[in-house]
C-alpha cells in the first residue's frame, strides 16, 4: 500500500473559477478531478491522464507548486 511519503510525482490543482455556464463535458472533468467547491485544492498523480484533464479546462483550474 503506498504511503503519503512515496516518491511518485503529484500535482496540486486548485479549482478557482466556476463551471456554471460551461459545457457538460467541462463540468464532468471538474467532477472527475474530484472538485466539489471553489477554491478547493486536490492532489492528484502527475500522469498523462490527469494532465489531459487539466489541459481541457485551463480556464477553470490552476496547477500550484
């Protein structure tokens, strides 16, 4: 079982702009990343799938350091 201190690269992603008025596809991507409210920060693995999701909604989320 992986631990919190594993060496796998991760991304900290912040949901900073609402998906109200956006397409249903973009809303599904926001939910798929695990966001439930604005200004929420989630940690996700840094892999091509997550990067692709973020690339589809760059106007709604930002990657934090």
